[in-house]
C-alpha cells in the first residue's frame, strides 16, 4: 500500500550528466516520491551503485540476470507510476525507439504501461544528428515525454544544445505528467491509527473493532502529497507503508507516550485511532482462571488528543474522529469538537458494525468555524484527501 501515484523508476544512462541525477533523486524524494534506481552498466563508470542506494534508501540492481526468480523487470514495471530516464544518452534513445530489451532498464521500459519521461543529455553534434532527431520524433509520436535539453556549457570547453536540464524543470515536468500535487511538501504530519488493546492478563484484553484503514489512508495520502509522515499504529493487520515512519504500539498509554514525544515536531495531527476509554486497574501476571474472572475493575485512560491540544502551538492543526451510534450523534460530535479544542472532526455512525474494516465510509466533517460537510459512501482514500485539503487551508 505505497503512497498513490508516487512510485518512480529512475533510469540512469551512461553519460557524464549522470552525476546531476543525484540531485534529481534527492528532489524527487523530498517531493514525496518513492524512487527505485536502475542504472545502466555504462553509467556506473560515472556514479557508483553505492551512491544510488544511499540516496534512494533502496537496493539497486543493474543486472537483468540477478534475482531471476523474482522477475525484477516485470515486478518493477507493474508498480511504477512513471519511468524517468535521466540522462538519456543517444544510444538509449536509439535502443528504446527500436523496442530493444537487452538490459534491465530497457526490459523494464518495454514491460511497463507507465508514462515514460526521457531527459536527453549529450553533445550538440549527437543531439542534432539526423538519426537522433528521427528517434526523438518517433518516440514522441508514440506518446513518450521528451524533456528537451538546455543550451549551455557542456564537458570541457564545449557549449551548445544538449545540456542536462535544471532539476526544477525536470521535476515540474514529472509533476505535470503525473498530475501529482506536492502541496504538503515541507509539512510534518503525525497520525494515529488502529485500536488500542488494554491487557487483562497475558491472554485477554479490552479492545475494539478499528482496522486502522482510515489512518493508513490518510498517511498514504499525506506522503503522496509530499509530507513527512509519522504514523503511530496500534494493533493493525496492514503492511507498513513505504515512505512513512511507523511507530508500533499496543496500549493507550504507549500511544500517548509516542504521540506526546512526536507532537511538538508536527504541523498536523490526525487522531484517527480508536483509543480505549478505560483499562483494567490491575493486570494479571498469569492467565486468570474462569472461576476468578468475575469482575474487572477499570480506570479511565487519559484523553490523549485533549491533552495534546492543551499544549499545541498556534501553527498546529488537529483533526479528531468520533465513532458514534444512535440519535443525536452530530450533536455529540459538535460537543466533542468544542470541548477538545479540535480544528476539524469527522463523525461517522458505526451502528451495527458499519464502517469498521470497510473500504467505504460515510459521515459528516465538522470544523471549528461551525461549518459541516456530509459525505456518503466514499472511499477512505477519498476522505483522506478531503480532510487534508481542509487541514491545508487552516495550515495556510
């Protein structure tokens, strides 16, 4: 469940401009993209494999015949939102135009339906050669996106058309092709998800039906929009999100500790977790026998979001959730919004087990200014973006 529309394959051609792609890789990651680098063998003469692994935080393969059992070119091709090759040499342009597949990068290109974005960089004579220009025209006719090279200083004393474009222009073109937004770039988002479990003994616990799906959807959407995301996750059965820092907890007290430690460093807190209201006053060190399990004395858990709001800074925004049942649910939600000092709150009716573990949600979004928006049968992914849109307005 990686951030949507954010998996990028960055191919590296064997030209001197390969070193400039290190900055492109860094900027892609800063914008929330998850990047897998596939260098050609010849490009490793300019920039080594260790550099790409360090900058991408991912293993780098350049050999078609490594890990054959996993069919890497197909696996990579299926998950890519786009393939960017920067720099693209004259040789790579020719091979791609001919449909050749004689290394890992070109195999991945020909196996992928994702948009292909090429960034040619070479000497003017090579760029202006009729064969190169014919290959460029052919690729454009097939829908390949070509970012035309800049004009300027090249290697040695040479100057002219063929210079590797500025990183900002490449990044802008990628965003345009994908239609992706990085409106949360530079923002730090803290999210809680799942349901806490309060131990009775080593076997039993008090818990709830929260699956964590809504919190994970918000984390995925925030990362997709460029945010630095920390997710405090309680007892979910979901895979970790690539590109999201995850802190696993079990109980309400563990969740409070993690959120309290992280809160001062965030711009937005989304409290999507279902935190148990109470916990046993005494936890059995061994399993309690049936005959002794007659009564459980409870003590109230701290109201985590209320405690955090009390110390929040003026620039911070806090979103809460309210799972309600029965009549007057919205009135209770409005009271919670006010009493807890939240900026936004999403209230849904979970009567009969509705919403829990579902991909679809319904409810009402309330804000501190008295506005409300009803949502009906939308995906949790869609709700995630709607909440982030509203929070971004409050963040300014």
